[in-house]
C-alpha cells in the first residue's frame, strides 16, 4: 500500500502485568493457593509461558479474556471498518457521519490496485470529486448530514477507537492475517498485532494467521502456504 493510504494504528491502552495476569488466571485453575499469592510469588517468565501455552492450546480460553487492549485507528476506509465491526466481542467508537459534516473534499482511501494504474487512479479521483460536490450540494441545501452521507462511498476514510480482549484479538489475528482476508483489514490487523507485540513479545506466536496456529489451511481457496485438511487426509 502507498504510505498515504496506510492505516494509522496506535495501541493506546493495555494492562500492566499482562503475562503475570494470564499466568495467575491459568495457575489458579490448578492450585490450592490464593490467586493473589500466585500473582505475588511468580516472576519466572519461562515457567509462566510454558503453562500459558499448555492452557491456551488445550482451548481453555477464559484465561486470556482478562486482558483488554485499546487501539486508536485512522485513515482506513469504511469498507475496512465495516468488516472490523463484524467482530462481536469488540467495542467500538467510530467517527460519526451523522454528527461530523465533511468539509470540502472528504478523505478517502485508494486501493493499491487502482493507485498503481495512473489512468484508473485519475478516474477514481475524479469520481470522488463528483461525490464530494454532490454531498456538498445536499448539505448546502439544508439536507442533514445523516442523509447527505448516503452518497458517500465505501472508500471514505474513517477513524475509530477499538477495544478487545486477548481472546478476541487472537481470533481476529487468526482470521484477518490470513491471505484470504481483504488487504486493508489485513494490513490494519497486522499493525495492531505488531504494536502489541512490540510491548509484549511473548504474544507473537499467537498473533498469526489461523494456518500457523493450527498447522493446516481450512480455506476453500488455499493460498498454498500450508497444506489443506484434504491434503493432510482429515
Ligand atoms: C476471509 C473472510 C471472508 C468473509 N466473507 C464474508 C462474506 O462474504 N459475507 C459476510 O457476511 N461475512 C464475511 N466475513 C465475515 C465473517 O462471516 C464473520 O462475520 C467475521 O469474520 C467475524 O468472525 P466471527 O463470527 O468468527 O468472530 P466474532 O464475531 O469476533 O466472534 C468470535 C467467536 O465468538 C463466537 N460467537 C460470537 N457470536 C456468536 C453467536 N451469536 N453465536 C455463537 N457463537 C458466537 C464464535 O465462536 C466466533 O467465532 C468474512 C470473513 C473473512 C475472514
């Protein structure tokens, strides 16, 4: 993607002691000790990671729901955010097209396939300009923004604050880092994962496409990166 078309993604909130919190949740299930004692007495990272890996790979996912992270996201298309908001365990606050009137040319995202073709890019921009003019005519005529926005395209840029717990983030990464996911949401989710991994490197093995986590591809149209279930005979 062109830099000016790239999502802007920042991790703005995460708990302290993420690893220790998940470990305490895991250990509490198998210990007679009080959780607070487990929390206060543990600092061995290798030991914590070993238990966490065992618990997560056995599907005991409630242990990772205690961790909530928040991202500030901008410069993404409504086409992209529409896909993100399908994830039902996430919380969103998105720039409203009802309350925020577009002034002048609205911001929009040009897909790279169009961006790299000069002729098609010029047509795309021309079309956005026409939409902008029509939108402005409606606004000037006193049409409320909530109605004028009906002419705004999927390409219109948006901003949102998005929060989710670690279980949902792993699920999001597994689905949306897959090469079958659309390029823009894939780029955005990759940036979300990278921002968190920069601060919590132990999460790297979990924030991967589903084929890497499960060892096979379950997509109908596989990209060929991993063997499909059929190829593996199950
Ligand atoms: C490559 C790709 C292509 C897609 N194409 C289309 C498409 O053509 N059309 C379309 O409409 N959508 C499409 N989607 C969106 C997809 O159908 C899901 O809506 C989206 O990925 C959210 O996934 P989810 O439901 O697993 O996750 P989330 O909503 O994030 O939920 C996480 C998990 O919680 C559980 N869960 C959540 N809600 C319920 C519930 N009500 N009942 C039972 N369990 C629940 C499920 O286990 C679910 O996997 C596509 C997604 C991808 C990744």
